[in-house]
C-alpha cells in the first residue's frame, strides 16, 4: 500500500515523504522557513554556539550510510525550525537537491497533519506526523528508522514535549532507543547520536504566546557523540519484549546523561559569550 493521504496519520500506514511538486516545493519551503528562522534567532536576536565544528562535521561530512540523530531540549515551540535553521549553514540548505541531507524531524499529528494543506507544508519541510501515545511500533517511527539506516539525519526532542520550565530536562522517551535498535536490525551502521543544548529560546518565543521577542541571547552548546556501541550490540540479542524495553530504556538513559552534561556546559558558557 502507498503512503497515507495528506491530512491523516495512520499508525499502521507509512507517512508521505515526498511533497506535491517534489523538490521544488521542498526547496521553497526550506528556503523561506530557513531565512525567516535565521532572521528571528540570529538577526533580531543574538545567537552563539560552542563546539559547532563537531556538529558541522557530522552534519555535512559523515560517510553515509552513517545516520545521524541529534537530540536537544525543547523549551519553545520555535526550537525547530528556529535553532535548527540557525545551525544549518546556508550552503547546505542550497545544495539539498544534491545531498538531501537537511534534517528530518517529527511532530504531533494535531499540529503537522491538522489538514491536508498543513500536512503538505510540513512534508515539504521534511517533517512527519506521529500519534501522541501511539506506541513504539507506529509506522512513522519505523519509516524514520529506515531513513537513518540509509544515512539520513533525524532531529529529535526526546522528551516528547515542550518544557514549561527553562533548562529542565524530563525523562526521555524509549522511542529513541527503539530507533537505534531498528537501524541496527535494518543492517545499517550504528547511528551517531549527538546531543546539543540551547538556552534563551524560551524568551524568543514564549510558551503559549504568539509573536517573537527581540534582543535576546540564544546560546547553543554542542556535545560529543554518545558512545552506544555496547548497547547497540545487544539489539539483535533481546528475545523478549521485556528485554527489548529494558534495552531501549538503557539507551535513553545514557543519552539523557549526556544531555544533562551538555546542559551544565551551556549554562556555564552563557556568561562568557
């Protein structure tokens, strides 16, 4: 069967990945949204980033089919596209037809599949809908694992929600661990999991409010890749659902620890930038 119709998010049917008008609409969407987001985050506000070369290397120079999962905190409804557009260089946006390497991401169906037109827009921006509370086996997660196994980049907010308290990190969802194992089961190399932490977006786009604020400072700290080889090696050896869930939780816990370490660096750096 083909992908689900635009405007729907069926848990047992693949989401559409190609927008109407194909790459033309994708480039138009990425270009307009990217330009506006860069203006908001680093034009009318000030943005800084530490350890950026690590992110740039894994974003643009990794050997495919090495997949990349970036994970970050979620303090504003504008974190993506805002922070992600700030971090992606213009030349990488412009060369998307050649490498198709700009990030994929996911959002709740109530937002990005609210109507057929909205769904088409988000698909053009490389965003797929997921069913909140839909479980670990819904097709959107499996399709994104397949993209990772082929060497694509996926950005996740692994808490699965926007935090109402700045610089707070809740328990990470197990879906992150399952996606790592799904990539391994599909025969792909272990994906690189790279955390970063940002602060200041909670002022740029305040929770529950329309519009943007100006003259704020957004600071991003890129961490180091999380070492998961020992856990990923166990993915194919878990023979019961209980063992698999325990492994997914262990992967999520290790990534969570790395995110907390990156958060502490970010908060210490803010006063120096």
